[in-house]
């Protein structure tokens, strides 16, 4: 059986030797490069399963190498080695597409864990199979949903924190679960918590755990949510509801990758991927000083928007069919939907999104006669049509502004796409996608 091969890129011979010895003991084959040029040459000549690169190279930096690999070898995971405390550079590397990062001095246990996760990433075909066979599959074939599914598959191959923005009832937790299931942590726990449902006085204990007797009512040890999710994913739903005092503590945990239970003096290491979500606009909350800017940058390394149902009305028949079939499996009934009822659903705006659609169909199932849901059974409120004209106008204005910014950046860089991407603060792949989507052509 062919051994998996890892490319090590570092200009320090001692570091290269340490990494080579560690990887050889793990049964891996290694190749080494001391700079950017030799690394890119070796990538062209040989196939690799993982790349470990130092952030600082004699003729460039690790981020440039990450961008190159994202462009030329998108399925090759790349981990960046940073100087201690260089969390901002690490975040920048992960925004560029790095799988993960590790700080110097390199902890061998942490390194082995990182390598194990990177080398167990599912293939593209395995990701597709997982997304379609899972009980948490995402239903929809409209353009916005195809784009969302593609983003999920890409982000699942990283360890970077993800922030999911979307209206209530759009399926943010479903997106988080798919990112977890299509990644290297699939076999580990997925722990979901609604931040707004935990009393503020219990938050620290719930998140970080506590020791028996540490406060009144602590009758036994509690590992806490972070420890419960160790090795897996912690989904922080409605993260905007965290009080500022808890935001400070969460930021420290994300940066240090350790937690200290209430009543303990010892720090405990954690290995958790953070996925957070909110229906509120965190950027506006930062401007209003009710959400910490530094925490916003840490949790929003990768941003995902889940579209409201009114933006994907063509998915309603597929969603309706899925929901009714699921309800039929859970009962002895064989409910169907009348054609006029389906047309009424497509015209409705669904301010409560998919959750409202589920509730409407559940109620209609109980009200209908002869096992067929008719329009009257839906009891739809009399409100504005789907996706009001003002919302559409606003969306177009936003697109026009984005198009103008991208065009200006390209012209300023004389259509050097790498330079334009850096000035815009996005990856080269993201820029190329937007250029193609907006049909921008070089003069």
C-alpha cells in the first residue's frame, strides 16, 4: 500500500528534521522544501496528501503558498506553522484557505492530531454521498442553494471557524451539521447550544464546566460543552445573545484552545471546531459596541449566508414533497397536496421560512379531508407577496456596489487578480468566482 506523502516547507533545517522524524514515525512519507519556489516546483512534479508550511519563507510567505495551492491543487489540505501569538496571521491564512494552523514551539501531540484530521478528509465523492444520504440533507436545487452546497463542501475541508448568517427558520443548524458531517470530524460529537437559552449566571459553568462543590448546587463535576464537543464541533446558535462578559471569555478560549472549569486552577486543552450563527447582523452590533470586534473577527473567519425561503421559491415544491413524505412515514395517513394549494404556497412570502412551512403543512395535514391538502386547509395569512419589491431593489443595489468595488480593484491592479483579491480582503478563488458570476471581462 502506497504511503501518504507530506510536503514540509520551512527554511530552518532543525524544524524540517523534527517534522520529518515525527511524520516518519506516523508511517508517512515526506519531502522537504526550504522556500516558496522549490515548494511550488515540487508540487508540480509530485502528488501530495498534505502540505505543512512555515508562515515566513525566504522568498515569500506561507499565505502566498496557501493561495497558490488553493488555485492549483484545491483538494490538497495545507496547514500553516506560525510564530507564537501570531493569531492574526493564522486567521489570515485560514481566510486564504488553509486547513488549520499550529503555533511554534510545535506541540507534537497537537501536530499529530492536526495531521490525522487532514489525512482523513473525505474525498469529493464521499462528501457528495454524505450530503445526500444524511438525515440532515439540505433540500433545494435553485441557484442559491447549489452555491450554498458548494460552499459547505469547500468549508468542510477546513478547520476554520464558520459564522452562519440567516433569518430565523432558514436552517442554519442544518448547514452547520452538514459542514461537520462532510469534514474530518464526522465521527466526533456535534454539540449544538442556543446561546440565548442559557441564563447568564450559568453560562460559564455550562460552557467551560465546573468541579463538584465549586458553587451552591454543584453536586457533581460537569465537563461543560467545550469538553463534551472535544474532537468534534461546537455549534453556537444565536451567538449574538452572549453578554459582553461571556464574549471576553469565549474569545480567550478560542485563542488559547484551553478551558478552565469553574472551581479549578488548571487549564484543560480542547480540540473543537467552532461554528456559530445568528439571525442578527453582527457587523452592525460591533458598530453599536454590543458585540466585541475581536471576537467577531475570530468567529467570522469564514462567512456563510443561508437564503430566506422567499429567495428560493422554486424549491417550495421539493421541500413540500419532502416534508409531506416525512409526515406520512410518521403516521398511517397518505396525505397529498392539491395543485392549487401548491400554487398558493409558492405565492406566499414565508416570513418564518422553512420552519413556518413545516408548521403550515403539519396543521393542514390535521385539517384536511380525504387525505388531500387544499388551499383552505393551509390557512395562509394575507400578507405581501414573496420577496417584496423593496427587498429585491436593495439586493440589486448591493450587487451593483460589489461589482463596482471589484471592477475598481481590478483596474487599480491592472487586472492582476492576486493583487486585486488581496486589496479586497478575499481569496483568489473567491475573486475568480465573482468575476465569472458577474461576467467581468478584461478590457
